[in-house]
């Protein structure tokens, strides 16, 4: 029981290490408003620079090392190997950000709109590039660790009710659904640990919010449709192989997905429509209260995402059904 709980916690923490803390940095690529960039950067750097490495990397790495030891102690060498690759990928990301991103960040911390260097755009973009590599290494580390769930700990003598093709399809869909769920798990923590969105100015808020909102209006329905189809097919396959517990967990995840979408459409969407009408000169005096209302809906959705993630992860801990 202890090992399963530890594995569950480690998986969530490895998913948390995908986060870089500097959410929204890609919006500031190229020529951008130096005032808005420095407003966002200085506030984000205050929260993320040291605390981010401890929470997003050091703590997950500690749990991951313990899990690696347990894998090898239990003679699960393949799982241990992929867990080592996961740790290595995260360490490379930390090295990149400390060796290359942080020195640039130290320079940018002294910038003001009136004292920026002539090459500030290239320096800023280099910093964003290294932060991106840092995030990519976290994703790679999560992929390596998630693979350990698909490596059998011992020979499986049970007869699988599903034909090989459908069994592979089931595992592929479960992997595809688990990966983004773990990647988004950090959302519920970031609102509390890195409350940057509550500190930036109204002008910075709308400049950062607008491109994200417009992008999600285009790809959001596509992502929702794909996830709903995958969840539905996965639930059918679990019920076909007579594993009702896993099937009902997927149904629970579907209901949570629908609840998340309902809050997005009824809560966030009307406010998003309002935010799109704002300009730096027409931001209303009560903009911060409207922003806080938007974040409250976002928090509800993040909590739902966390519960949805638990539904998906629990599937890996439900014993496989055996044919009679």
C-alpha cells in the first residue's frame, strides 16, 4: 500500500515538474511592449526564481529518486531505467535554466523602460528560448516516467479478454489522456504558489489574456471533442473487458470534463468576451474585481481538473481483470 501511495504522489509531482512557473512568456517574443514585459517579468521572477526550483524540481526529484531505488530494489530494472531517464531529463532542464536563463534574468532584473540595452529584444528572446527548453525537458521527463506504467512488473499470466489490437489501442488512448492531464495538474498549485495574474497591471493582463483567449476559441472545441471521443472509446473498451471499476472511473472523468466545460462556457466565456473589448485606455475602474471573478472560475476548473486526474491515475492502480 505504501509503495502505491508513493508511486501515486511521485507521478503527480513529476507532472508538476512540467510547469516552468513562467506561464505566458511566449507572448512576449519579438518586438513587444517593454513596459508590459517588465511588469510581468519582475513579478513572476519574484515568485518563481527560487521557489520555483524548490517546488517544481527539487521536491519532485527527491520523490523520484526514492521511486527509482524502489524500482531497482524490487528488481524492476526496466522501470528503474525509465525513471532514471526521467530524472536525467529534469536535471538537464534545471542545468539549462540555471546555466543560461538565470544569468540573462539577472540582467533583465535591472532593466527599466528608460535603461534597456539596444539588444534587449534578442536577450529577452534568448531567455524565453532557454525557459522553453526547460519546459520541454520536463515534458520529456514526464513521458519517460509515464512509460513505467506500461512496463509489466512480472510476466502476466492472465488471459486478456481484449484482442491484442484493441488492448494496444486502449493503452495508447489511456497514455494520450494521462499525459496532458498530468501536464495541466500544476494549474491548481500555480494560482496559490505563483499568483502573478493577481499582481500585474490591467494593461499587461489584457495584453497577455487576449492571444491566449483567441487561440483557445479556435482549438478549444477541437480538444474537447477529441478528449470526449477518446474517453468514450476507452470506457467502452474497459466495459468490454469486464473491468467495471475502470469503466466507471472513465465515466467520472467524462462528467468532470463536461462540468469543466460548462463552467468555462457559462463563467469564463462571458468575461472573456468583455476582456476582448478593452484597450489600455478603456479599462474600467472595476477591472480587478472582474479579473478576480474570472480567476475564481478558473480555480473551480483547476480543482475539477485535479479530480479528473485522480480518476485517470486510479485506473493504473485497479487490478487487471482476469478471464474466467
